[in-house]
C-alpha cells in the first residue's frame, strides 16, 4: 500500500522507474528543531528509531522516528543558514518536505526522472544517516522525491 502512495497521487497504478523496486522508505518533515519536532511525535506515542545525525554534505541534522508502520518519519532540521531546507522553512514553514524511495540503481532512476521532465536537485551523494549509501533528490510532478540506493556504497 505505502509503496504505491506516489503512484496513487499521480493517478497511476504504479510508477515505472527502471532499476528499482520503488519501496517507500520514509516521509521527510522539515522542522525548526529536531527536539521540538520529536516532542510533537513522541507526544503521540512515536519513538525514536535512530540517534540524531549531522550530515555536512546536506547541511542538515536528521532523526528518524518509528511511525507505527514500515515507513519511517524523518525529521530534518537545517544545520547551517545555507542549508537546502532553510529556504523551505522561510517560504513554507515546518511540514511535509519529501518522499524517499529505495531504488536498486540510483543513476538509472535519476536518468529516468530527467528523461520524463523531472529536475535533479541533488545528484547522488553519500549520506551519513545511511552509512554512506547514496541519496539523490529530484523534483518530479510537483513533489520532492529522494532516492536511496539499496545496494552497497558506490
């Protein structure tokens, strides 16, 4: 069900991206501070799934929370004034930011999205929170999508 959330939002049964399984991994929520965001979710009974990670490449701090399903919630806090999410907070305030999907081949997935008119906003880079596995961000059909490569570090 969760795997088809994006497909359903597009009005399609499934999204065909080559070299992937398109399994929803997490929902990214931008917050002013992780402690404030975590207090909101812990007040609803959710628990931390990870410690807080600082990612100097993305210029953010993140923490994952168990959502009560197999999909995690990622709290994303800007770690620096020029963090990519700082602008998001200024323009929109805290809230939903992105959907993250596991993919088998991050480069093939990015190529496919680009061919379909999507915009690669962050080319594949290693991510601290995923032990160096590569992530990429794309803007596709009005939604920010993060791809997380399932395999080993590339």
